[in-house]
């Protein structure tokens, strides 16, 4: 990241939760979601990222309700969800719980009947026939023109609106790489003067870290999926993670996930795409050098592929089977400095075992704090001999409380598709 921009201090051990408001409850309202926030706080969530809450265009709408990402007014609330006052109240209550609120900003395009098409048609790009258009094959949206300084300032004013009116804590910027980097630089400079925010870019372009705190990790996601399909071995993960380590700034944040709204609706739930490896890869996403991103319903878990353009509520059972699973991992991130993201003082080392083709193991260290992770990506029970000189002392498994004393010839029993996460126990003085 450029020296001109520094991340907010609350981000290093933070955990992100993506809120699909439409599908979250039968009513799909802001008010209904407010009642879910204490549960998410207890689970270890720090940041609530809301998919766009703005009204959706009617013209060329897809499905019965349209895409969140085809906006008709950047400074209004979709009446499907409630009112601006409802959202202001949500942010206040989130802050009261110690949660941060991040809004999705769709800066590249709007819906076909956005009010700017009438009020400021010069804000849009035109094709050879002089018509509004989108070059990516997205039928329900049209592209904005960042060659126009007035459009740039208008978009910055949109973001200022949400900060000033609602006190939001950051932005997740949709398809950030389709918008010029120099615009984002201008936007962050102006917004920084209003409030220090968290900036998450939906892109994997390395140079966007000049402005953004965090970017996505699609290469990693696709490699996990390829491993499940047996199109790659575990060594493929090493290649991707070594690439990330070598090419991305050491103080940059990466968002790791096994699913999100796009992946779930367009490609299937994580269980359709990752099968039996879904949970162990969720452990990896929560313990590697990055920010874990959890999607609505994963704590149940949700096996359903949610419709994108229509009402299709998550089928909550009232039993949050993976609440404890995520709480264990996310609480570990809160308390152990070895899991801080974007911190160059934290070291991450791959551990090699006699089963490297099936066991992905690594250790992370910050001073005397240490976390060690073993993941069995196979249908077989593995017996792993712990012999790394890197590991010294006694470690406690965070899910079971079992102890591992590395002063002896320790052998780990890893069940099929199993995982063990150890935290170094500190001497009691």
C-alpha cells in the first residue's frame, strides 16, 4: 500500500461477514436483520459487509426482483429492505455491539433507469450508435464514464453521503478493477479527510493495493476447487500461496473465502464445489495470512444455491451447527497475534510431513505466539509424525483441548477430511 494510505487499526485481526439482506429472512428487511447481529457478534464477526441496499432499476430487470448491482439511485434505500432511518438505526446498533458496517459500492455501472440517465446523461459511456451500453455482456446495467470529472466527483459525493448520513465504516468496491485506479486514489484521499475507513476491492490486481487495504483471492478459491475435483494436487496450493507471498505487498490484506454471493448463486454452494473438503478449507481461510470472509448462512450450514434475481430465503433451521466451529476459529484470530493479517512481523512456514500429498500443514508465529494447522485433504485417516524443529513446547488443540508435546515423538491422528489447529501454550509464571 502507498505510504499515503494506512489501514484502520481495527482490521488486522478482523473477521468479515457478507450479508445478503434479501435472502436472510422471510421479510428480507433491515429491521429483521438487526435481531441477528448479537448472534453474529458472539460468533466472532467484526465486520458486516452489506450487499447493495440501494433501489434496483425496473428497466431491463433480470428475474422478478432484479440484481442488487443494477442501481437506480445511489443515495436511497431499496424499499424492499426498509428506510434510510432503519439503516441508520442498524449502524448505531452494530456500533453498540462493537461491529463495523461496510457497504457495497457499485461504481462501474448503474441500472438502465438510474436517475442519472435523465439528470446527467453525460455521466455515461456511449457506443458507436450513441447509446448507453455495457461491454461485458451484462444486460441489466450500463457503464459510467470516468473520463468525466463531474462523474468522479458525483461518485465521491455518493460515498460521502453514506459516511455522513449513516456513519458506515468502509466500502467493498464491486469490480474495482473496471474503474480507473486514479479515481480510487482521488476518492480515498477525499474520504480519508471525512473518516478513516476500510477499503476492500473486488479484484486481484496487485497495483490496486496502492489504494485498497484488501483484495480478493480467486486464484486460491479456484485452486481449492480444482483440488477437490482431483485436477490438482495439494502442491497447487503451495504454488498459489507462494505467488501471493512473492507478488503482493507484505502489509496488504487478502480476503480468503470458500463462498460468497457470486460463487453460491452462479456456481453452487461450497459443498457443491468443495464437497468433503469444504470445512477443512474454511479452516485454512481462517488461519492463513488474510481476512476470513464468511457468507450468509455458512454457520448453519447452508447447502442451498440461492437464486440471485428472485426471493429465495435461506432455509434457517434454528440450529446453527457451525456457529461453534466458526467461533473457535474467529476467537483464535482475535486473541493470537500469530494470526494477524497484513503484518510483516508475523512469519508463516509450511510444514512438511510424510503425507505431503494429502496433508497441508503450516505454522504461523509472532514472537512466542504460535499457531500450527494440519489439514487432511483425503478420505483416509493419516498418522502424522510431528518432527519440525520449528515447533518447540506444548500446544493445545483449539477444538478439543487435546495437548501436543513436541518434546516427545508426537504422532497426530488426522481423521478423513479432518483438521487440527494447535495454539502454543504459554508458561504460567
